[in-house]
């Protein structure tokens, strides 16, 4: 009896599923999507956890440096497929708000800072990438899976968190940023 060859995609799908769950799943167990963990009701915001980290050029960058600006934070790692999928949307956000009081920051969670630098250089990431591997920044923002996104208002308050990434999320980010810019 001739042996039947299993199509390659049958083996690839389980591997991709494991990677998706491992680094981009929603902590509540659902599919990766926007999961606002902070209310956007006035007066219900808490101060965003501060951080001071080196960027890929060796310069120290602190969240406090951006007081008076809306800050969009992307927690990611170079080994995370959903993070890589979200990067063009984050890059587009950076371009769309350039020259406005909005700052996009990428907080890389790789353990190896050199790997993070090489990845950022190879991908030509334009917005600042901070080296957060080994810091407590991810824990302070409740990161349980990546990618993970946080929005900080101009007064330094954490106003929204999204866990995971799904198509259409860029519209949600822009709506939240525009609301903050208009208030």
C-alpha cells in the first residue's frame, strides 16, 4: 500500500496556533482582540506606571519625557509572530500622528538587547524602540501576552489597554487617540 504524504500545511497550522496562543492571545482566553481594561470615563484613570529605559541607540528615555503628549505604547518581541503582524499598523500610526502631540513607543521585551537592536534596524522601525527586556515595565502594565498596547493621556494617566492584535485595531487606536486630542 503506497504511503500517503501529509500536506505541509497540516503541520504548519498547529505550530502557528501554538505561537499565536503563546505570545498574542487574549488573557481572558478569547481570540486576540481589543480588550479595554481601563474605563475611559472621566476621573476613573490612574497614573500610568513610569519607566526609564535605554533606546536602541543607548539613550535613556522615560515616560515622563512625554508629559503633555498622548503616548501609545506597543509591548512586543522580535520572536512573536502576532507582534510582527501588528508592526505595520503601529508604524502607520506613527506616520499618521507625526507632528501632532502624540508619541508612539515600542517597548521590546527580548532578553537579548542586541537581537532587539538588530531586529529594529533590519525592519527599519522609525518610532523609538526601548529595551524593556528584564525590566518591570511589562508587569507594571499588566502584560500577560504580546502584543499588548497601552494608551496614556497627556496628563500621564493610563486610559486604555488592548491585549493581542486583530484586524481593524488601528481604527480603535485612532478613535481613542483622537478622543484624547479633542478633550
